C-alpha cells in the first residue's frame, strides 16, 4: 500500500512540475517573435529561436509571425490622367518588421493589418495610375509600375511596424464597354508605327542601291577608260615595232608586197578569179611594173 501511494505521489509531482514548466516557458520558432506582456504593457520582444522563461499569471505571451505573407487584394476601379477607366487586381507580399509597434497599433491582429495594407495599396495604385496616361501605364507595366506602387504603399504603412516587400498589379484590364475600342486604336497605332518603319527601311534600301549603282558605273567607266588607254598604247607600240622593222626601202617594199598578197587573198577567196587593171597597184605588185 505504501509503495502504491508513493507511486501516485511521484506521478502527481511530475504532473505539477510539467504544468509549472508549461506555464513558465515558451518557445520561439524560426521567423517568429514573442511579445512578453506584463500587466498590460510590453516588457520585451524575444526574436531568438528556442525555449525561454517568463513569469506565469503576471506575464502573457503573444506570438507574431515575421516571415513573408502573401495577401491578394480585391480588384478596384482606377482612373488614368486622360480619364480612362481601368480595373486593377493587386497582390502584396508583406512582413512585420517591428513586432512592438505592430502590437501597439494593431493589437497584433492580422485582419486589422490586412485592412490597412489593402487601403494603402489601393491609394498607392489609384494615385500612381491617376498621374499617368493609359499609354504610359501600358508602357510602364512590369518592374517600373511595381516599384512606384510599392514605394507609395510603404509611405503609409510603416507606422504599423509593417513593410510591404512588393505590391504588384497581377492584372490591369479595361472595362468591357470600351475594351474593344481601345484595342482597335492600339492596333491601328502599332500598324502606323510598323508602316513608318517599313517606309524608312525602303528609303534606306533605295539609297544604298543608288549609291551601289553609282559606284558600279564609276568603276565600269574607269575600267573602260583604262582599257582604251591600254589598247591605244598597244596600237602605238605595234606601229612603232612595224616602223622599226621596216625602216629602210627594201624592207618597206617587202612589207607592201606581203600586204598586197594578203589583200589579194582576201578578195579572191577559194576558187575565184580576180581581174585586175594593168594600172592597179596590185597588178604592178604582181608583175613588178613600175
């Protein structure tokens, strides 16, 4: 009996110790901060992961997640500077950078934080869109527009100990009633731009062709002039050689005789009879007449 009572006492003691440990310790995980509140006031903020002690009954602990949080914001209507209506669908990635301020301003309640974030991002989106024309907005979609909206959103939200990592428009569309007209205008403008590029390209191509043709004609003319010059020099050299070859009377007579035979051969051809006047130079050449 004494042994059984002893066992029960030990079990009871272990349970009491476990309860005391549970009441006096708390655990901080990665990407988490613990706000220790004593008598309604913040005593400290613990951000180091691990097991920590606090005073039970007098102190309470509120855990705050400090990692990145994704929040999808409902769509909203915005107006551009040229009075065009558009529909913006945003999302944000936010985190708690100051748990103490977050607790003091919002009571560490996530729903309240997202209400403030939604208002800040909507105002930032509306103000950014309203400062730009529809064409400027379309051209700035992506990193430029995201950067503008994110910076404007943080200017209103840092007072709550919150930082918006990114505020991005995932969809920016036109209302159904004027979407088709805007698309047709955009297509027409793009076609005009394309036609301008085509005309400019054709003009450049024609300019290049004209310059090429001019260079070709100049090259051909120079080549023909050079060929004529070389031909004339060849003829002159040929005549000089002939002149040197037949520079005395005997050689000159022989040359005239050969040339006369060539002329006679050209006149007679094959199987033809040539009748010459006795006073002709060819007749004198053949018969040695003086």
